[in-house]
C-alpha cells in the first residue's frame, strides 16, 4: 500500500504567526492560523482536516460493507463534527460526532444501522482516533 504524506509550515509566534498545510497528492493546499483554529478566522485547521479524513474514511468503509453484503449504496453523505477543547493545561480533541445519511436500495433500517456501527468501529481513521469518543447518527433515507 502507498504511504500518504502531508506537510505543514508555520512562521512566527503562535498568535500572530501563520502557516500552510499541503497534501502530498497536491489536491489541497491552504492557510491556517491561530484565528482559524481558535476563533472563526479564514483558513483551515488540523481538526477540520481530521474531520474530512474521518468522514471520507467512514463513508468508504460503510460503502464497502454494504456492497459486500449485496446492498450497494446509491449515496452516502457523512459529516464529522470535531470538538477541540481546553483540557487541563493544554488542548485535546475530545469528541467526534459522525452523522451519515445513505440511500441503500433493499436494506432495512436495523441492518443499515448495524453496518454503520461496524464501519465506525473498523474504519482506519476511527481506529487511529481510538482515544477519542466517537458517536454516530446513521439514517437510511429514500
């Protein structure tokens, strides 16, 4: 399997400095700053990037499980809300809430929810974030 890379560069002090993140594939490059992380300033932040990775990984894992069970999904849409909080003397990602809606012909709600829970537990990003509370709201839509 290929090794994936990303890079970040920071210039200056914490509050007034700024940085850039770049994916090794070249698919994304963007700015980040104290304001984009701790406030509502322009740019991205590590937590947002983790959320995108988690939503993408979970959606693919769910599609794989559903397809393997003979129920190929028409559509899966997942959002990940990543909570970043002050904990003690530092900061931590304390919780990730996954919300997914999927169109899966021929599958009932109970079977869908079971597949979604298994995908949450087994997707590689969920495993990498095992020290963080991860919740799931999974809905089957028509």
